């Protein structure tokens, strides 16, 4: 059983903000997780934003394209179609 007090209270909102950032900006440039986290006002939530962007880029319903890197945490993201 997980302790919900350790879960981010605004996970859904941060996901929406990160997705809106990539879509609204129609990013033709590749951006890092740190840049996305900073742009949505969550610079301390880099790991959470990474997990959200990994999910979004793996899901064909989201217009987020991943540009893989090694290590994966250094991957970059952009608006895709």
C-alpha cells in the first residue's frame, strides 16, 4: 500500500501544463526536461516531468516527440504530429 502523502498533489495538473507547453509553443526546437519543468513553474519536479514526458511521447494520442539520448534522462522533446 502506498502512502498518498508522498505523491505529488498536482500530478495531473503538471502533466497538463507540460503537454500544453509543448503543444502551445508548437516547439520546432528540442527542449530538455529541465527547460520544460522550468517553463511550467516546476523546476524542482524534474523527475516527475521526465516521467510525464516519457508517457506522453510513448502514447500515440499525444503530439509529443522524443529525441532519445543516453542516458535517457538527457532525452529532449518537441511538438510532433
